[in-house]
C-alpha cells in the first residue's frame, strides 16, 4: 500500500511540474485532445496501462 501512495505522489509531482514549467504548452495539448477520437484515446490508455503493468511486474519480481 505504501508503494501505491508513493506512486500516486510521484504522478502528482510530475503532472504539477509539467503544468508549472510549461502552462501554455499543456493548455495547447489539452485543446488537441478534443480532436482525438474516443476509441484512439481508449486504445492509447490501454497500451500505456499494459506497459505500466509490465514494468511494475518485472520490477517486483
């Protein structure tokens, strides 16, 4: 459980740094997300989730 909290904190830190350092670029990127189809976002999210799972699996073993 401690690792999950650390991972969430790291996620928030990285997101916060990106918005703090590049606010205009992040806003532009969010506007571009509206142009992407839901199916493409879903596929991309699934791919990243699988990659993340594989990384965690190999690091824990």
